[in-house]
């Protein structure tokens, strides 16, 4: 597996490429941080935790 950084609108998105499965994995928190334009990682992490909690309550995964 290879680690790579992608830049999206000046936000660094951590990603990992699994050569065996030929799949990319991206950091959800990094993507949320870029989408909500939040410079603080911890705020984006809390946002994701709250969203994940709400999705579980609704029966989504």
C-alpha cells in the first residue's frame, strides 16, 4: 500500500492506494474539512463524529 497526499482547494487529503485490490482509500475527516472549508482539523473531526452518530440513529451506515 502506498500513502499519497492530494490537494483539494488548498486542503490536504490523505489517501492510500491498495495495489493488490486496486482501490483508493481517502480520509473522511480530511474530505469533510475541505467541503465545509474548516481550517481546524478537530472541528472537522467533531463534525464527522456527530454526523456518523446521526446516520447510525437513522439506520444508515
